[in-house]
C-alpha cells in the first residue's frame, strides 16, 4: 500500500503542487472584502463541494471511519460558508453590506448518529446519540451536508429527539433569496408546502428556499430545498409552493447539530408555534 501511494504521489506530483497553489490563492481571496473576490470565493466553494462529494466514495476506501466523519463535518461547514458568501455578494450588489451579516460558518457543529427513527405519516422524529453532556440544548437546528433536517425538541443526558421537516408540528420561517419573498414552510402529511403566497410576487419553479433572517429558531441562510411546483387556490389570488428538500431526510444516518442558542425569551415565543402533537 505504501509503495502504491508513493507511486501515485510521484506520478501526479504536478497536480498536487497545482492544488496547493490554488488553495493558497483561495486563502488570500477568502480574506478579501472586494465584491469580485466574494464572487470568486462563492464559485470556488461551490466547485470544491461538488468535487468533494464525487471523491468521497473513493476516499472512504483508504481512511478510517473517524476521517470520514470529519470530511462530512467539513462538507457541512462548506455548505454554510457557501450560502453565507452568496448572501454577502447579493447584499454588496445592493449596497447594503454595512448592515452586517450573521456568520453562520462560525457556529460549532456537533456530529451525531441517528440511533432510532420514529416515523409515521404525520410525525417524523429521530433519536440521536448526543445530549446535555455534549452541550446540546432544546431548539438547536439540525443539518446534514446538504441542508436543514430539523430541530432539537427534547434533550436528555446522552440522547436527543430531532423533529424533522417531515413533521406536521414543525413550522419554519423561510425566504426565497432571489426575490426576498418570505413565508412559512410546513408539512401537510405528504408534501412540504409554503402557503398563501400572493400570485403577484416574483416566485418561480426552481427558486432556492432558505431559512429566513426573521427566524430566531434557525440561523439565516441554511439551505432547505427548491420550489418544485406552484398551485393556485380556488380564487386564483394566492399560491401554494411545493418544496423539494435538498436533504434526503428519511435515509439520513449521520447529522450535525448547529450549536447556537437563540434569545430565550424570543425563542420561547417561537417554539410555541412549533406545537407538540
């Protein structure tokens, strides 16, 4: 194995050198506040995430399970950083960068395994192997490397309950970053839907849905999914938007808890909207 590795390194040493130079260049770009540099950063992060996803299956042959978990954690951080960069670029273009952006990439991620799934038509709940002893608190968001999965609803000493997006009791404040249209995402037992969006609003199939900055339960700009279908109500004045999530939630086995605690008073009010069955 060692000889094989040495042979690979020798044969592709020029590519390794090139990769090193590219990473150094990206490091300098990431520290720049220039809007053009921000666009390059967002493009580079997007392509890196794609390359990492394609190569992950190859890498898993040679690394230990701990290394695989670390790669998944880094991919989740890249996902948050990418969305933050896209948001920063949009606000720079609109000359609103002085308002300040919430840096979701600075949040700590706690890795967790799904040990049980309690799923029926209306209630999607997971049990994960992390709890109070790991610093978890009720109300913390749960993600994977693709996007939002749910929220912590009950936390015990070593285990916690995750209420997933596929739960009729979970309401999520969301936004369409392309047009800043806001709404509330909910599961109706079959689909993820954003209801009561006026037909006069600029909304298209394929638009990306993210968590809203108006939510205190979730940090802003966490990817959720895309609009898959629009449906008019009987009067033709409002739309219902059907959302396809980025995360394959029901098959998830490895998750990350975003270690952020919102304001207790505001969070208490919002958590009352996330009704327990």
